[in-house]
């Protein structure tokens, strides 16, 4: 069914329908829908005054904050394109991203002023800078003040070129190899795809009128707390969906994940849903609950949503022990493929690690592009049909290799492999691009990492392939212990062999104080590879860790 969704149209209709309802909360700051709408108009007006035109790119270089979604709203109001920026990037990475994206304006936190000072002369396409005060540094002479811009419009702002369902949302994704690529989503497609998985699902045939009718009949939507960064798809897309349901986005104030702050915020703001990135968030959450039984009132919490990293069965079981009434929903998705599969845990029943039920538009394909039969042990690559991105920005080759047409149907094939179960469910193995070839056998790092993390003395694990003259590649693991007692190398290797085929077990295991995951739960495999080489050879590592 043809649709014409545009986020600005949707959010303006919600603001008109429930002006006094809360839209965003962060600490003591509470922003109503009416206030967010008007402040976003101010950002729109500022952008127009800077001669930002139709589908020009505007970068968001911000920690989680109310201004992030507010500025995004202002950008899409005038049919410009919001572009996320990883706030952990070094100078060269920032220059690459903004140049590749053709960004003409950047909205940034004051904490990043020094980074921009070093990089600004290298991005001549960026004409305008909008400074968000976070108490870290004064507004530089070359930037405008966000609060002045937000207050600059008294009425709704519209651009002369209007809005279209084809207007883009662009999200840069890094992956484990190569430079970041901008994934281009039509707003119509992204809205429809996330609406399918929403708590409050709209009938696509009813359009904006259906949204207004839903709000009139049911009131505001849920309160959602993205504990992960808005700059990545897991946090950003779920926050946008929450707003599209007329809900309230609750943000943490701390810039480093703190489970104590999380649960205090859930209790204070009566949060209904938390968004995390698998075990890197869930394990410290469980540790906090175990150490503080009954400390927080979590009766408002209906569910925890996760995507982007493995979520272990034993961690899910532990969370459900503390609140069996909530649902744990594990989404298997990527920036390029939203809706590959879901895993649901309820009550006393936690789903197995990496076990998913495929989405309605998903196929498992063999090397020749033919569907894999649902027989136990069959392995294939996941392909998602239906609503998908139009491609990667300025990268026709990668677009052609990821978005392929099979029997007249266009699929997103990001490279994820899965083992098919007899009941049609799948066990996710991992990315083919990161698989390890050892003595002719393919090993998926994620599968070995999850086996290691089932050991009680292991908090986190990373598995790498290291060149080896005898085997081609040798499986090596780095392990972060869960306590003061360090497991032995032989013990961990034997533990993996008890769960997986012997050839998948690491031949060497190195125990490290921390794996240094990013706020989004991602690992810096380039740095870890360098550290592993240093450990194995005794040479000095020259690759800096993520900052």
C-alpha cells in the first residue's frame, strides 16, 4: 500500500493534538510537545537563515541530550537531512565523515569545541556551527548559540520546497572494517518499518488522521529510556519511534552508563521501557539489581528492548528474577536491515542466546541465492525484503553488493549468517566478513564469544583471527574477568570445547582488565587486534584505543 510518511508531519500533528504532554525529560528538564515543536521551529529558522536548502546535510555531534531529538526535528521540518556523528571519533574520522556526508552545518556540544578547532579548516563545506552549552567551554566566535536559535521562531516554520516521503534520514555506520558509510533511509520507509515493531502500531491506510484519532482515544504513548547513544541506530530509531507514538523520551544525564542512575531514573520518571545494547548494558544492570534487591520501585517497567549485541540467556534469566512481569525483547537488526528477527523472554522463560524468530520479510539464502530449507543444521545468509534503505551515500559498489534483487524482490543482505532450526527459527552465527578461516573451517567470532561468556568467571569476551602459518588463521580470545579470580587459559579453552566443536575453541586466551567497549556496546577490533599481536609477539602496540 503506497504511503507518504514524513516525521515532521507526524510530530507536528502530535504536538497539535497533545501540546501540554511531555515529549522529553532529562534530569530536571521537562520539555512539552508544544515547547519541543516551537524550539524545533527555531532551529529550522536558523538553518534557513544559514541558507541550508532542500536535502542539505546537517550533522549532529552531541551526547544524549534533549537538543539531539529537538534539532533532528528542526532539520526534518525543512527537509534537510540529519546525519549522526560518533562522538568518540578522532579528528581524521570527523573530517572524513563530514566531508563524505557533504555536511553544510554541525550542531555540537561545547565539550567538542577543541576537536572542531583542530578539524574545522579541513571541512570547508561546513559553513555553519551551532553550539549547545553543556557548561564545558564558552561559545566560540565562529559558532552561533543553540538557545538563541531555538528561541528565534514564534510560529511554525516551513520551507519553500515543502516536504516529501522521499526526504532522507542518513545514519553513518562503522562496522568492523573499512570507513563509515552513510545508510540512506527514505523517511516513509523508515517510519513504516519501525511502526511494524512499535508498541502503538498505526494503520498505514489512515495516515496522519489515524495518528490523531489514536492519541484522542488513548492519550500519550509510553515513556522510553534509551540507555544507549542516540547517535547509533538502536537508540536513535527507538527514540524516534517513541516520539512517533506520542510518547515521552527519558534521557540519562551521565555521559557514561551507570546502572544505578538508570534504575533511579526508571523509578522517578515511571519509565515503561528501557533500550540497551545487549550484555554490555545488561550485565552491569543485573549486577546492580543483585547487589541492591528491592531498592528501586520498577513496577512501571513493562519491558527492556535490546539490539546490536548478543544478550545472554543467563543474563535474561537474572533480570526476569527481579521483575518477571516485564518482557525482554531482543531485536536482531542492523542500520541496513531493520527487522531481521526477534526473541521474546517472559516470566520464568528466557530465550536462548542468539535464538531468533525471523521477520515476515526474511529469507535464509545459500551461496547461490536460493532459500535454505528449514532443516536442522542448515546454514545460510539472512536477506530482508520489504521496506529497506535506498543504499549507501556515494557508494554505488557497496550499495549493489548489499541491496540485491532476487526473483524480482529487492533484499538487504548485510552479511549475517544463521543456522536454521527445524521449527523455522534461527541461531545467529555472525557476520561473514568477520569470520575466521582456520584450517579450512569457518568460525564466527560471536558464537565463540557467547560460549566464553557462559563461564561464571567471564564478564566479557572478544574473539579474533590471527595469521598462523599452520592453520591460516588461529582463533584467539581476549577475556575480561567478572571478579578478582582470573580463569586459566586451559580452563576457558576446555569450557568452549564443551559447548562447541573443538576447531572453534581458541588456541590462546588472554585475560585483560577491560575490553574497552564504546558507549554503544561496540568493540574496537582494530585496537584489540593490535593488542593481541603485542601480547603474542612482545612488540609494542601502535594503535590507540577508543577514547
